[in-house]
């Protein structure tokens, strides 16, 4: 918006966590909200307080509190999840209840398909809708103003000051300092030493899964059983070197980045001296697919006319099929694109401002309990290594970095920038309440924390209700992770009442956790009615198959019709007794 209406419209882009909504929201004239949904329909941590405030205000609203407000909402989500774009839908309803007038349609971006295309469609219908409110908002269509900005040729860039290395000392990307409130968060991560890294698969396995322990002892960062940890990873040395070669940059060159005053749409960046190596390692996402806008920015600096034309074609919003086929379906990374179009050599400021997105934290369900391990956060991480449809061997940025860093941690200290995220995926407050846990693969992570917590309670003399765990892996000789712990807990008949393991690749017929649920349906039914049911793991298939099995159990042993069985589980979800931590 700053570029489109430059000269007669002031925009202010602010992180929702920093927005003073209690003082400002009801008095705004124009508000555009872009919000994502995570987990099972939950807002992000940064938006939770706003959600709670809007819930209270909208419940008491008479429809006039924000009657001068014009607003637009774009929700980000994934249709794989049941509660698609729930955060965006909620904010839309709440602002409407307060008397706000929505401009245009509510946007919904599907990360499972073409989220950028969804955003472009929403933005394109937003412009004319905004401009019909010209009298109220004081806007003039760019087509009508002299010297209107051509958005297709406007690419944001940071100012870059190259420093003399012998007089300027490099700083780290993350300093490990808390925020003003004295706590650590996504913008102020804690630097946790990687204390332990163990391989969980046997030598017979073709894959890898690691157990990592992060040291937080006495450092003011805390977590609870069931919480998540966010980890900022680093790109590998090979990836960094190849990218620097594409850009014609020296890795040890120290620079200072500054945001131009006219570039309101750019994010704030660290203003301290940083090396190119540090920026490419921890600040830029080099292995995700580039956006269409990034391809257009690359086209603007391609010296070869044929390469420039090809990049413009791929970035053309009206020619999405070519982008879909060549970039998304082939899962081509930004680095692959740079190496393919060798004449496109952007400046570092343009590369960071319009081409390479910020490297995002990876979230993991914490696989320990704060009652047993208050000074260490345990992470159970599958090491990603796949062959993409385009023929590239893709290695997961965070899992690969953790594995390599863990291998070196015994020789030199390596710190991971981390922060914790509160989760509603918690054990029941009443320890006598039955719980059924379903988590194949690394989906077992939070349940390991649950069982550590139950062991702590049992050792403290607390009586416990029944607990059932349904775990799944491929082969007991390869990837039955935490087997000794699980067997010991089951042997106690206190911490874990019953353990059911599905080995999907051992027999001729695939055996999954949902099959074990169905076979145990009669025994489970009383506990499903009176207790808590938890599901953790893959959202695309496992969670759906497990849900279908739970519906069948309700039909077979509860006497429900199909619609009634679905309502039964929906009611349990609303009451917080059917919880899913899926991705």
C-alpha cells in the first residue's frame, strides 16, 4: 500500500504483538489484518492476547464501538486442517460485531496449494474495493494520480553499508537477550547450548531420528509439559557458499543493513554489523521455493534478455500454471533458481528485501516434562532427507543443522536460538481422569513428556487413572524409538496401563494405529467417553484416519448414527477433551 498510494496515504506495518490494540483498534479508520492459524484452529502466540480481548469485547458489543472502522482480513492456513483459517474467520466476525465495515472479501490462503496466488487474488479485489471508499479514506486510485507507482517494477531493497573488516567487529545475529518484560520470545530468542544429541534409530534403519537436549538451566526460560519449542536453524555451509557465489559476495564481508524511510513495507532488520556468512546462514530462507514476486525481482536484474523474459513469465500472476509446474510441483528452491538463471545477480539489499524471505523458526512438541527435566528441553526430531520431484536431494534445514551441531557439541559449544510456545495440549488437571494417547513416529514426543509427568506424580504418591498409548513405526528392529522407556512404563501398570504398537512395514498388510484403535474399541469406549483423547502427528492422512476410526468406535460401541458420532467428537473437541497437535 505504501508503494501504491505513495504521497497521499501513510501506512504503518506492525507486528500484531507490538500493536497497542486496547488503545487504538476501536479508533482506527482503516485496518488490514493478516493472520495465521496453527495447531487445531488456534491463534499464534503473538495473536492470543488480541483474540481474548476481541472475544470479550465482541461478546458485549452493541455494534457501534468501532462503527468508523473499515477493515480487511486475510487468513493464512492449510486446508489439510479441519479448522482452516480459523483465526482470520474469528477476527472478521469480531470486528463485524463491533460495528466495523469489511472492505472486499475475506481472504483465505491455502499453504497446501498456492498461498501466494490466493493472496494475489485477494489483494487484486481489495484495491478497487478500497478505492470505492476514496472519500472516506482519502485515497486516489494510482491510475488517476500523476506519476502513479508501477507495482510490477517496484522492488523493495535495504540500504547496505559495506564495512572495512579490520575496523569493524562482527556481531551475532541473535544476542540472547530477553525483551523489555524480561522474557524470551520469537523476537528475542534464548541461546540454549546443545547438550545432547542421540540417534534413536538402529543401524539397520535407512532413516534417522535424533533425540536432542537443549540446556536452559537457571536461565529464566521455562516450559510446561505439552508446550512447543521454536528453534531458529542455520543453512549448511555448502548452501551458504553456493548462494554467495551466485550473488558474487565474500562470506566474510561485514555489512550494516538499514531500512529506507520510504520502504514502509520492509521488516525491521538488525542494525548491528553482520557478516554475509551470518546473514546467509541464519537470516535467509534459501531452500524453500521462491515466490512469484521474488522471480520478478530477479528478472529486473538479469543481464541475459532470455533469462529475464523467462523469469518474468514464471512470475506473471496471469500465467500461474507455468509457475505451478516449474517451481511448486518440482519443489525448486530459491538456490536452484539462482543457479539456473546465472545472469540474475541482485544486490544484497534487493536480495534481502524482495527475493529471499526470512528464515523462520521450526516448531517441535517438547518431549520432556518440566517436572522431571526443568533445566533441559528435550526434542524428538526426524532428520529430513528426501528426493524432490525436480531431482534435488532436499535436506531439512533444522533437522540437518541439529544433527550436525549435535555431533560437534561434545568438542565445542554450539548454541541454538530458541523460545517456548504455550500449548493447550496438556495432560488432564485431574490425574485420575483416563487418557488415550495416539502418536505414531515423532508424534510420540509430547506423550513422552506426559508419561514422565505421570511417573513424577506416581513417585510423589498421587493416584493415577488409566492411560493408553497407541504408537506406530515401520519396523521394531529399526525405528521403535524410546522402546525401553515405554516398556518400563507399561510394566509398571501405573504410569502406562496399556501400550499398543503398530508396525506398518513388517507384514504383507500395512498395520497402522487406527487399526489398533478399532480392535480395542470396546475396551476403550468407556475411557473415550469419560476421559481425554490426544492425537499427535501427521495431519494430512494419519489424523484423518484416526478421527474416522474414533467415529466408528462411537458408532459401534456407543450406538450413534454417523452424524451423531461426529457431533460427539465435535463436542469433546469444544470442551477441550479431544485435542490434536498435528502438522
